């Protein structure tokens, strides 16, 4: 009887071969010989080593962790059914319908890749940061990963653990109190919608234990939905940048797309253009 886990390497190769570099934000030049993504490109997108990708595809490693499987599914832009099959052949249980969705659909992945001219990021319903555009990282810094899990907006707000290693938000169009209340009210709504999600429960417990401000708002019973607002971001290269911040919901997934934009011809737009050029230059030097 054939071992179902032997399919893992072949699946990864076929999924890698079918994915257009353009759909992940990689220019496809005439000199490119590889079909689909190169192994090193998949490794970079998934946050893994090239050697580990090689071992998976060659069948020398067959049991990736759930976190690695989720990263591969996101990087390969798998559908929900393909993501679940990847988990099965890796010997893992697919994510439960009762958990906050964290899988980014291919359509949203393409959106992030092709809207590189604006700072854009995707968050889960509980405000875990899942993926982001290069200009988001240029504006706010490369996301800082905690010891486990993903960077989280509420943890950043109430414990001081920064989302990124660079820029920071210094003012908002609404008061700080209103902003804090909207985040806590939003988390309470999500906690009620996904009562069996252990990660959400753990986040609430962590913030109750570590933040008096969060505890006050949580115990007040505030419930609501986080709203879009205008913000000023302080960046080391360009100084303060005043931007519109919009939060868009992805129907059927509970994902949030957060986008920063500026009016064409404005000082803020010029600063974003400078950051965009700086990010491209830095990437070329890294190559």
C-alpha cells in the first residue's frame, strides 16, 4: 500500500511549478528558465531555508509542523481544499472550522503582490499579521516575530511589543482611548464568534494578565468593530507621513486588509515614492 505521505514532495513541486512569479510580486524576465517559482523563491516567501524545501520535495522530510504547512500553503497560494490536503499528506489535522481563519486566499495574495505601490497588510480577525507588501515593511519596518505565533496588533498596542522594527504610529484621527476601546471591543466580538479558538483565548488571557488598560476595557464589556481612520506614521527615512488608513474585510474569511494611501501629488505621496525606491534599491543590493 502506498504511503500517502510520499505524495508530499510531488505535490509541492507541482504547486510550485504552476505558480506565476508575477502573482507573488516577482518580475518575470526573458532570461528566466524555471517554470513557476524557484525553490529559493518559495523558501523566501514561506520563511524557510532552501535546504528544507529541497528535503521536503525529495521526500527526506515528510512531517512539517502545522506552522510550516500553513506557511507553505500561503506562499503557494493554495485553495482551502488544497491547504487541507497538504495538512493531511503531512500527517496533520486540517485547521478546524471553529478556529479564526488565517489562510490567505490566492485572490488576496495576488492583490497584495500587485498593489505594491501602497503599504498593505493582511490580518486575521484576531489581528494577527499574516502577510504584507514590501512598502508596508519600508514604512513600518520588517515585522518582528514573537517567540511563537505571529505579530499581533493588540499585543503591540497593549504590551509595547512592536509590530515592526522601523516606523511607528504617532497620532490618529480618533483619540487613543477610542482607538483602544475599538480594538478591545473588536476582539470581544471575535472571541464570541470563535469561542473554541485556543489562540484567541490565550491572547485574551495574556492581555488580561499583562495590561491594566486592556483589563479595564475588557471588564467594561465594550463590544464593537474596529474602524478606519487617518494616521501619522513616523519613519526614520522620511519623517512623519500623514496617511489615510482603511480596513477592508474579505468576505467569507474574516481577514482584514489594512491599506495606507495618500492623495496623488501630496507630500505624503512623495514620501511613499521615496520609500518605494529605497525598498527596491535595498532588495537589489540584497540579491
